[in-house]
């Protein structure tokens, strides 16, 4: 079924709760409204980030380049319950401008979101966030985005 639904852009979702930072790889995300500007992420209920986002009501969507494919794989295979992924994976983080949450310094762009709606959907929860700040990397620093399709990572043509 996932081959029919792809390709999906891979993002890193960063979050913070009670002074602890975490980052996870995600493929289930989408814009949901222009006015107000809303963005949704779907997170598995067993994921460490799930509880952090549910409690803090904040998250940052980090759009990453193809060059961070190995990082995305590692982020998706480690749990923040057991390790500090930022430290173990040497992820360069920066502060978000409008929310108390880290962001990925090397992202192509990011969306800072405050949760406005939580929708329970089977084994996942959809967090709908109001985008309170967004930034796109300068033209010279942009790269090809990372996608996942048919059980492999890919990107776009020139």
C-alpha cells in the first residue's frame, strides 16, 4: 500500500519538553490550511516524540536535504527515550524564533508550530499546528529534498 501513497518527503520533527530535546524522522505530514496557516504531522503513539509533543503542544518541522539521508535513517532507528539523539548523532541544532523548541541548523527550511488540534487515529495521532514562524534557507544554501518511495530514499531531478 505504501508504494501507492509515495513518494513522501522526509522531514525531521524536533520537540522539547521539560528541558529535554528530541528529534524524529517522519514522512506523514501535510499543510492543512492557508488561513490560518496550519500544518499537520502524524506520529505513532508509541514514539517518544508523541508524548513530548502532546504535553508541550509544540513542534518544529525541519525540511532536510538529500545529503542528510543517513542522519534521517539513524534518527528513525534510535529512541530518544534511551539516547540524546542530538548529542549521539552530532546534530547541529539552533533555537526556534517563536517557540521553545530546537530546530535543525542544516535544514533547508523549517516551520515552528503550536498545536491547535489533536486527532486520535488508530495507532497514530495527528497533531495540527498553527505555523507561528517559518523560514526557507537562502538560495545558495538550498539543496534537493529527501523523499521516500517504494522502500528506498530518493530525490528529484534537476
